[in-house]
């Protein structure tokens, strides 16, 4: 049976892994910030595109900031780039484009959903400061997907990260999942939700307002 949870008004951590609950919707206040964290290939982009509507409850745009979108836009400007150069060469430019898009989204004052691989804790600190500045909240959704599933996701999309980079992401995500599981989400986070693959597939909507 599907139920709804108002994550934006409940402090602390909700662990929905292992069939603990069947949640169809997560609701947050309009204008708040949401970080969706997980391993590369773990399903973050898929969840954001599928579950986050274009508008919040006020009719304002929900800004979805996904590094994968930044990479695709960068590669579309130079169609031969992925064939001629490895991603590691032009990755810094993709990151700059991603953070520039994030900065524009935050300056809009609207609801924002951010794709995050868990490696850069300074990004979450930046978002927490911005949430405090605007008088709203920062929330976290963690896709706690095991590494083999994430690697399978990379193969399915035909695009992966290097073993060395994936190992860094694994270590960072392990620390993040452990902290949230222990009831200690990152500083400044008003709420956190832990999902496994089954719980993520059950989730249909992530709404604001």
C-alpha cells in the first residue's frame, strides 16, 4: 500500500530501505532545497526526471540541476568530443558549467533539486548556507544502492566513470550513508530520507509546496 510522507516538516531521518514502508510521494515546502545523493549509475538522474514536476505548488519553476545534463549540453556543442577525448580531459569544464547552473538556480529563490554523487561535502555546506539565507530548509534523499547495481546502471546508460573515480565515490557515499543511518545527516540538513532500489522505484512524486 502506498502512502505519503511530508518529509519537509519532519526533522531527522526516515529509513525506507528493506521494505520498511511503501512511499509514493515526498513533499517539501516550496522554495526549499533538495539534494539527491548516490553513486554514479545509481539512478539519481532517472529519479529526478521521473518524480520531480516542472512546477511547485505556487506555480513557480522547480530548478533541477543535474551534472549529467551539463555534460550532455557540453558534448552537444562539440559532437565529436566524446570520441576524440576521454571525459577526464574536459570534466573540469563540465563541473564549472554545473556549478554555474547551480548558482543561477539558487539566485532564483525557487525550489531547487540538485544531483550529487556524495563526493563533495563542500557543495552540501554551500547549499545549507543558502537555505539559511533564504529562510528555508535543506533536505537530503540518499539512494543507498550497492556498487554492483550502480556499475550495472553505468553500463546500461553506456557511460561510466573510471575505477579510481568510482572508488572515491564509493568511499564518500559509504561515509554519507553511515552518518545518515546513524541519525546524523550532514550539518544544516533539516531532513534526510534513505532509499534502496525498491523504495526508489516505488517513489512516484517529489513535490514542493
